[in-house]
């Protein structure tokens, strides 16, 4: 029985560490693409940028949403199309969407781990600090010099991307104003982020921060995510707004598309605060 449990746990680690993409093709919206060399990561990185129609018709600056898994064959098309629809419906403000295409996803989106099973998901893991430095020290500058941007920045992603987003929020909250995480892989490193969340929050910034997160009905996902929600509830932090959406009828492959609209409206609309 113990052997079966070990192999089942290993299967979950492999399954939930893989980004599951929809088999339904999404229309690729008109967008810009840039490729530049990252000194931090020592490789070329491709970035996809979607601009709202209001950008070309004005001289105004816009808030930026940075998305992980932002390749054309990843989540960029469907999220850009959804944002466009929500802007047209006046449900959210016009924003710029910046998609970060993957090279070594499991390397970039995971922090350190002492769990040997975690280390088996890829040849290299634990690169989140370097990836975060790339975003902060290189990508922000590249986007700001090419486009008219405001200081307010949002980050959005699912699964291991949700893990990276939660880690960034807890360790470096000043990096973004808004954080959106779908089914974050909080099981990573024996649920380290959840276990240490209270300590991290004791050092929290007083700057306004917003965190929206969701969990599907998958037990290995929602248990630590529920616990994180309870920790947030008990902290009573000033200038901190959060919304937790437990979605037991969804699974890991459907949670992003099923809840993205409510996440974007809560975060980028005008009524959540």
C-alpha cells in the first residue's frame, strides 16, 4: 500500500508540473513580438505584447499585465482575446498584455526544494530567483522603453506559474501591485511557502497590494491553497485586498479558462476595493 501511495504522489508531481494546454485553437490576435538576450538567464527570450485599441488612438500611458506561459502556443492568445472582450464590454480598464514565452519552464518557475521527488520533474529546477531578476532588471526596462506604461503592474499565471507568483508575492511584494494565481503548485518543497507564509506576511510592505487566487477540486492543489487563504484571513493586513475562489467543479486543466474573467474583473475593474 505504501508503494502505491509513493508512486501516486510521484505521478501527481509529474502531472501538475506540466502545463496542460487546450487542444482547441484560439485565434491569434494582432500583437508585437520581440526577442532579446537576457544577461541574467544567458539566453534569448521571446516576449509577446498585445496592445488595446485605445493605445494607438491616444498618447496616454497604460498599466501592464505580465503573464507567464505567454507564448503563442501557450496561454497568450486566449488571455489576450479575453482581455480585449472585457475592455470592449467596459468591464476592465484598457491594459497592455506582455506574455513571457517559456524556454525551460520548470527551471524558471520553481524555487529551491529539499524534496527529492520535486527535483525529478526536470533536469534543472530552482531557477525562480534568476527568472525573477530577469523580469525585474531586464524585462521591465525593455517594455518601459518601447511602450507608454504606468507604474502599476500585474502578474498572472497558473500551476507552477501560480507557484512563482505566490513566491514573488510573499518574498518580494513590492515587485508587482497585483497578483493573480490559478491552481498554484503550493505543494512544492513540502508546502514551504504555506508553512512560512505567516512569517513572510509579518514583514509585509504597507504599499497597497491585491492578490486573487483560485483552486480547482484537485485535493493536492486545494488543500494548501485553502490553508493560504485562511492565513490571509487571519492576518488583517492594512492595504491588502485578496479574493480566494474555490472552484471544486473545475480540474487542473480547466481552472484558468473557467475563472480568468472573474479574476480580471475583480483585479482590473473599478469595484473590488
